[in-house]
C-alpha cells in the first residue's frame, strides 16, 4: 500500500531528514503505571528476574507466555512448551496492523528479547500513548508516516543501534546492531514491494536491492533477517528480479535459512500455516505466508522453540491480519 503524505513540501523534507529514529527507554525513567491487563506487568518483571532466579522465572514464563499448542501432524512445530524453557534469546516478528499502543500487552505476552514490528508508530507517538514503556530498552524506528513504520524493540537488557551502513534510500529495510546475550546483525524488514517508488512487479523491490546493498554486512558475522517480506514464491514469474525464490537463494548463499521451512520441512510456496489472513481476516478467506525469520544455518541446531501465532489469538481477536513468528535461540 502506498504511503501518502498531506504535509507541505517543507514538512516532507523535514520528515525525510528524520527518517531514522533511535530511542532508548531505560528503567531509570521515573514512569509509573501498568498496562491495564492483569498479570502482564508482573510477567515482564518476572522475565527480568531470570538471572537472579532462573527456575522461578522460567516457571512464570511458562504460565504467561500466551502461546497456543502447535498443530499436530507430520509437519508439526517443536513443542510450544519448549518456547518457555531455557530461554536465551527470543526473537519475534509481527506486523501489528498499526495502533501498537492498543496491542502492546499482546506483544509483551510473548516475552520477546527482540521484536521486529511492522506498521508501528514512531517512538514519540507510543511514548504518549503507552502507560508504562520502561520495559522497552531500545526502540529503533524508520518510516515516513508517523503512525506506520518499521520498528525494532529490545527488552531484557538487549540493545539496538542503527548501523552506520544504513541506506535511508532503501526504505523499511534497516540493519541494526544487536548486543546482549546473543549479539548479531539484525535486518528488520517491512518490504514495500509496490510502493515507495516501486510500482511494477518486474522491478526488484527494496528488499531485493537491500540484499545487494548490504552484501558485506550479511557475510561479516552472524546475521538475521526478520519481518514482513510481503512475498512468496507463488507469485514468482520467469525473469522477474522481485521473485522471492531469488531472494531465498541469495540468503542461502550467505548462509541464512528460513526458520519456518527448516523446522517444518515444508518447501517454499507450500506452507501449510499462513502468517496473514488477508482482507476478510477469516480462516476461510485469502491466506498467505508472507512473514519470515532467516537465521545462520549454524544456528539451526540451536533452535529450542519455534511457533506461529494462531488465527484465534491474533486475527480472530481483532489484533491484526498478521500472526507473529516466535523463535528461541540457545547459546
């Protein structure tokens, strides 16, 4: 969907100059209050106590992690209970469908360490609307529309900083340095394949261009690509540079693999579990698999939990047309 602005030319220039926002929300800020949802604030506090009391924190997390059991069958995911045990680093990718301030408790119920959130408002908007934002350690945001951009949020002592190599011309693909228990380079993605100056499907699109632009970063050390890629091989056409299969091949050459496809064994384009319930937001309406997390192949045997959110919890409840992906990585 195209992002339109009604501001004056001067306003647009000023907005473009502040395309990248870096905001740190530390616990030293004297901000009180809760989220207005029973148990959530305590769940977050307990998650932060993992180092001092690991067994108690894991027990509380297992009780409040808010994940539904995975589907049964030959392609079932790892046991969802594993998501709540021996957590080292939990990464979440979710297109929240805007208005994150009304949905922050749902995101926090997943107990993320790092969250890549598409269609998220800029930090200043959330700061005004969230009662207690001290649980968010760092907040990286890129976008033009202050109500709808791409965010990387960190929790539990993890930090996030936009890397100097970031090219603002590649909108909604941002390289972020993550520091914490598991340091790596994170590429947050909200692929605008038919907007932001790219109006034809036979053009490469910003994500495909970013794979070329950030070639060195992708190979310099551990790298993760996560977010809403807005693409699937079912739409590939011969010779089109925007083809999803080409992006997957490039990532494979860089040593990155899709967590979903590695865990389930399902091939690209034949995913049994959608990540978007498009348009009607119903189970029997149009559904697609558009959201991905790619990790180094060396990390695949360190995955001790993976989950795709359920329709009932995330779409049927009215939160978004997308469901989150959640992956846990051990040391």
